[in-house]
C-alpha cells in the first residue's frame, strides 16, 4: 500500500512544476526546508565549535601545562637533590626547600592531571606509574641524604640510584603524559574547528541565497513586479546571516591557527629547553657527587648542551618572529646558558686537575648558581609569556560562537517567515 502511494505522491509533487501556483508552492517548500536546515546547522555549528574551543581552553591545554609541570618539577628535583648532596653534611635549607617544593608541585600537578584524563589509556598508565614512582624516588633521596650526613660513601650510590629512577623511569613517564596531552590538544583543535558542521552550514546558506534570488527572478518575470518586499527582506537577512556566520567562524579558525602555531608549538619547545637545561645542571652535580670524572653524566652533559646550543634548537628557535619580547627573553636564556657552559668547563678543569674541592665550590658557588638561575628565570618567563598568549587567543576564539548558536536559528526563522509571506501573497492571487 505504501509502495503504491509513494509514486503517486512523487507524481503530484513533480506535477507542481508545470503550473505557476505549483511552482510557487515548490519555492515555499524549498525555502522553508533550506531555512530550517540553515538554522539547525547554525545551532549545531556554534554549539560544537564553542564546546570544542571551551574544552581546548579548560581541559586539554591545562592538561598540557600540568604534564609539563610534572616533567619540569621532576627534572628540577633531580638537579636540586644532587646539588644539595654536593654541599655535604647538612644540606643548605634553600636547596632542601626547593627539592620539597619540586616534589609537592609534581604531586599537585599530577593529581590535577589525573582528573583531566580518562581512566584507561597511556595517559592513565603514566599517571599511575608516576604516583608510585615519586614516592619511591623520595625514599631513595632520603636514604642518600641520611648517609651523606654521616659521611658514608654509600650515600652517593643511593643518590645515583635515585637519579636513575628519576631519569630512566619517572621523566620518561612524564614525557609520555606530556606527549599524550599534546595529542589531546591537537585533537582539540580539530573538534574546535568543527569542519563538518561549518561546511554544512555554508552550503545550506549558499543554497538558501540562491533559491531566494531564483524565486525573486521568477516572480519578476511572471508578475512584472520588480520587487517583492518580504522576499527582498528575507534575502537581506540571509545575506547578513551568511556574512556574520563566516566572520565568526573564520575569525575563530584564525585564532585557533594562531594559538597552535604561536602558542602550543613554542610552549613545547620552551618546555624541552627548560628540561634539558635542568638535566645539564644535574649532570654536572652527579658527576662530581660520584667522582666519576668524564663518566656517563659528563657525556650526557655534552650531548644535552650541544642540543641546546645548536642553531634552531629548542633554545635558539624562531621566537623573534612570533613576538619580539619573547625573542629577547629566549636570547637572554641562550646567552646565559652559553655562560654557564663556560663555567662548567672551568669546573671540569679543576676536577680533572685534582682540585675536587675547588670544583665543587665553583659548581655550587654563588657565581655559577646565579648564571644558571638566570637561564631558568628567562625560560620560566618565556613559558608564562606563551601561556598568557594561548589563554588570550582561546578566549578570543570563542567570541561570537554563542551568538551563532542562538542567533542563527532565530535569523533562520525570520527568513522562513518573510519568504512564506512574500510567496504566499503571490499564491493567493491564483485563488
């Protein structure tokens, strides 16, 4: 029965195009359908893009920052523990506080990151491994400290074991969490872009404008009336709708692109520079603590410093092209690290010349410490610069999306009403 009825309905609908009233009815149906679709697509586009942008700013990017905080805090804890150990006996209170603060920052950031990750997956596995590993690392450092206070050589072995745990297990897990967070951010840009919904909205608006123009051309030719005021108004509203939607969505996409290229990308490079610099400082202290001469830690120092000083490396990147202030900050960091490497050369010369005490004194002394701390300060400042940039760009990217979500359907309803009134008046003339 249904199959028999459907061809009849299709024939009647197809027959409408052969009469003037029928063609007007088809125009009404088409315009109403396109108007409804444009309104629905506008609502879904604004909602999807807004939700994606909000998630990017409120979850994905904070997760990236927290993962980087865990990574950096663990690297700094390793460096600080080694420096405190070199001081011998009762560690300097400033270094002890710094070490405790590092572990506290890592634990706090890890707890926050755990709330932003799913219960399963590589990120969740990394969080669990870090949670248990940090406690084990802290216990090893405490044992190393206790032996060092008593002047027992075995303390250096415990410190070396703690550092291996930090570098070979904890930091790789932190890096895994950081990389997973980066993937979350990359996926977040895709969700915020809502390419599929944007394409459907633009196509529906284009089809709506074309149909409105076609309807007016048809009426002008059939009725010899140049203007149909309701249809002309509907076309104007549709044009405003289209321009506004394009402006909002193109601006959002431009902000997202800017955030990705000038915010998230540089943040990853600056984070790498900060971690490598801390690793180099730790290598220096661990070499002296273990009295290893040109052992594995010193070899690692050479590898790390070479990466940091290489052209277009993580510390010498195209930062000036992004922001002159950021470029100046990173140039100061690079210059400071070069000075630190020179100071390290003097430390190695003293150690290899048999003046171990002098090497230790220079390594943890005020001048070398000041040189390295200037590097750390500039890198911290650069990271804050990009975090601020990201936050501002994401906030701007979300502007107008709420208006599109609500205003789009409202404008679509207005278009439908005006189109119906304009065509209905002409249709009544045939009765």
